[in-house]
C-alpha cells in the first residue's frame, strides 16, 4: 500500500542518534523543586493557601495538591516530592516570564500523600470516573501543547468520538523521549489508550509512529496483535507529522475543517506520554509529577533520556548530564522547531517540557535576514497550505486585515517556513505578531 | 554553572536550514554550467570572453552601486550576468556586453530597490535595452554560426539566419541538431540538451517549480502543433521544433523561473508559464519578430502581482467559495 502523506513539511537533520539508543535514566530528586502555578493551556491555578494551608515553611508530601482552579479548562498542580516549602512567589517560567511558583526543598524521603492509592480495575470505572481521575491527576498533553487531557476526554454530546489516536510520531528533531517511552513503557501506553477509548466510547484506537522508529513500531504492533480495535500506523518521517491535523489526515484520511478541532471529525489525539500518565493515575493513583524528557544537543556533554520530577531546574539537569559546552549558543525547552529559547538555565521543567536542548552556533545557523526573494519555498512547505511570506509581509506592514484574509489564524506555528527560508526571514515571528493583533481586534 | 549573559534568545524555530540565497545562486550557476560549457565548445573563445565580461561587469556594477567590497555577495549579480551572456550572440563586442550587464543590474534591479524588489527579470531587461539600442548587433534574426571544438576560431565571420526566420530555414537542420545545439543562435540557448540537464538538477534541488517550465514548454508545444504549419513531417514534430528552437528552453527553465519576478502560488506559476508560452508563440507565429521569449516573459512579469492575488491556495481543511 502506498504510504499516505500530508502536503508540505520539511526534513531537518533529526539528530536523534545522539540519544535514541539510550535507555531512560531516573534522575535523583534534586536539591530544589520549583512548581509554577501555570503548566497548561487554560486558567492558571490558584494556590491552595486556605484549604490545604500551603504557605511558606509548611511541609508537603509527594502528590499533594498545591494549586487548582475551578475552571473547566485547567489542571491542578501537585508537589513532585516531599519537603518543605521555602518560597512562594514569581519564578522564571519556560514561557519567558515570571509566574507564581511554589519552591520546595526536598527532604529526600520522597514520602507520598495518604490519598495516593490505586483507583481500581479499568473494567469497574465509568467514563466519568476516568475523566475525574485524569482531571484530579493534573494530566495535560505531554507532547508540548499542555492542553488539559480531561477536556479532550469530555467532548460535547453532539460530537461523538469514534477514533482515539496516540501520537508517537515525535517529529521534532533531537527528541527521543517518546521513542524511549514507547520502547520501555509500551504496555502502559496500551492501557492508557484503552482507558481513553472507554472514556470516550470510541470504537478504534490508532497508534501513529514515524517510520524512523522501526523498533518502536514493531514492539507496539506485536503488543496490539491481539487487540481487535487497535492498530499501529507507520507514518512517513517528515516534520510536522505529529501536528494533530496532519496526524489525523495520514492515519484516518479525515481532514479537520479549517479553524475546527479534531473532534469535528470524531477524533481525539493524545501523546504517548499522556497515555502513560493516565495509566499511572489509574493504576497507582499518582498525579502527574514526573515525565520523561530528552537532554541533548551538541552543547550537552552527556546526552540522555531522563525521567525527572516536574519542577527540577534545567540547570540541575544539565549539571547531571555533564554540564554545558562553552560553545552553547541557545538553550531550549522543548524541541528545536517549536520549543522555547531560554535566557538562562534557572528555569523549571514543566508538564509540557519534552526536552532540554543545548544548541551550538553551528546547529542554529545564525544569519541576518535579507529581503524576501519570493522563492516560495515557504509556500511549498506550509502544511496548512498558507502563503507565509505574504502573511508575514502583511504583518510587517501592520496590515492585519490582509493577514487575516490570508488565513493567518490557521497557522499553528510549526516553523517550517522560517526553517526553509533562504533569506532567513523570521516568518513565524511575523505571523505570530499578526495573529496576536487579529485576536486583539476580535476581542475588542 | 553560570551561563547567563551569553545565550541567544529567539523566536522559534530555533534551527534553520543551511540554505541561503548564496547557496541557491551557487546551485543555479552549477545548473548553467553545461550550457556555458556548450557555448564555449560551439562558439570558442568569443563565448568565454562574453561570459567573463558579463559576469564580472554585473558583479562590479552591483558592488559599486551598493558600496560593498564583497563582489560575489549573495551571488544574484553573477547569475544575472551569466544569464545575460548566454542570451547574447558570440559576436557581441565587449563594451556591448558590459553595457548590457550594467543596465541589467542598475535599470533591471537596483533602481527598484535591489534584490527582491525588481518587477522584471534583470537579464532580460539588459537584453531588451541592448536590442532597442544596438539593433545592428542584436537583431535576433542573424546569429553567428557555431564552429564546434574550434576554440581559437573567430566566430564573427560566419553568420546564419535564425531557424525561426522561416520554414525553409528551419528544415535545413534536423531536430537532433537543434536538440544538441549545433546551430546559429545566442551563446547558451542553442543546446536544449545542456539546458535540460541543468533544469533537472534545479528541480531535484527544489529551486524551481516544474509548473513554470512545464506550462511554458507545454503551451509552446501545443501552439506549435496546432498552428505551426506542420513542417518536419507531421504537426507533432513541428510542435517539438518550436520547443527546441530559439530561446524557449533557456527562457522556460532559467528566466521564467526567476524567483523574484514570478508568482509564488502553485496555481499562479502554472498560469505564468502558460502565459509566457502563449505570448512567445503569438509573437513567433503572427508577430513582427522571429522570436518572442524575451517579451513573453517580460510581459508576464508585469502580471505577476495580479496573478498572485487571484491564485491564493485553498488552506488546509478549507472549503471552496469560503470567505
């Protein structure tokens, strides 16, 4: 069968060989943990100062809730380990601003809160039970989007979901965390998928894996051999294969209408890491307090796939991985295409941090931008079939009406256009500015 | 581990491809190498002199205009000079070549604001200026005839009418000769073979969109079949004749695909290519000039902005007639 693909996309050097063969290592609990009150898309958490008496000097146990919000699109945050709260206040956040965070000095005992206990068998849980467990565990999309997982498991009545897709594409260069999770926690992924299928009343589960990870594909395929309603789908290796609309198109042949969510075509996507988190929440009652991430890049002395407690500082992780090389030019939280460049390493890992990258100047290819030569390479790589150069130009001229007419809001900032541009124009940055201005004018 | 103060913070994506304008232009120069080599093999040292003068004059003009010491810079001036040389006759005197290159760079490009802002293909602007100013050297109906492998031979003595002048003239050469390029013509246009080799390289590298040469050459072929007069045995051969004769190949592959002056949308590029072919054939078959590639492309350059405006692609998941 000819392999389906999506339009556009790019093939950056994936640089995955640095870490793809390295088994996940559990990093010891660090000397300091910083838990920001916002680690998801949606309403930020409020500190549980009254109910749980979370305040400076108090003792917290692993898994104890630190912040929550009554809003539906939100997810609570928990203490990743036991220890003393030594500070509450603004702290560096991967997004580049300071956000209220709880700083914990771990006591090294890693004592778990009393309410952490298994939720029972999946057969005995109702869809509502599953949603509640997922919400209370603070589980969000671990691929990087950090959308609260329970919201995706609660589609409105009129939009039935028949397919759940587990995203094992890991199309971002450098990252191998999902790859390792698929190899080492495959059974937990399958269990998590079954829980999602049950919560949504779906009929089919699909695990999509890029064909540059044949070992993960073979393992998952042998695992689902007995499952009638679950299949593994091999995906062409091309960035951004893991973007939800591209993933849905390639795995199911369905096209999500412009401006709509996947549930419009009866599909829900979850990352492999999210599936594992849901499994742990059901089986052990553990909220989301740790994740697997890739520490790599030519600026890192000892690249690794690490399982770390959320709130661990990037500086501690880099120290654990042998420190940074002098030539490091960019420090990135996440992947190189959609990640966030950091001004320093004093920033905590949050739920959506899939990697810590140290890129040297050869990797980042620094160059000043030249005028657009209209080569249209950006037009041909855009997976949304937009005209990045024209939208960017409209933004640059503050002509936001024109930017909107060119469908600026359909851009999901995958970065293919900026990546490919021979003039090195920061196209995504211009488009982002345009999107912000369009949204501002809509909200007024 | 203190790393504050030396990290670069930028908007994503945080990596960039190694491709630059300069590297793309280097690829174009590589693509034109077979055609340039054929020019020297066919037309001897005069071809080499023309190519060197055109390229150096273009680079120097741009460097002086921009007051930059790096004369190769992004490589676009070298490409303009090389393309201009390949559409000049081997008999062109050196000063004509220099004037052509300088006007291509200044009037064709820099007065609009430099790279990225020009409306018309600079090399073709340079040629058009020479044609209207020194018609005697550039008539376009009489060209030097090649002397293959006679490097030291002065080509200027022997000239021949272009094969596009008349049916009688056309059939004096076989299609194979036209394809290889051993015929009278401008330096780089005669060898369809050499031009195609470079063209495939550019498509393979992703620098040109097959829609433009495809639309251009396809239209020329169809027009040639329908209205060409049916010489060379049958109407399809006549269509092929129009494709391999004159400047269609170099125009379709290297001029009509110029980034700056052609549409950015896939649909627009097809329209552009078809339009170039149409105008070329209108001029060839019914116009006053034997060849129409230069004006076909220049006219379509003027339509580029409006073509782009009406061919905005359908967005992912979009429906027809939306917005």
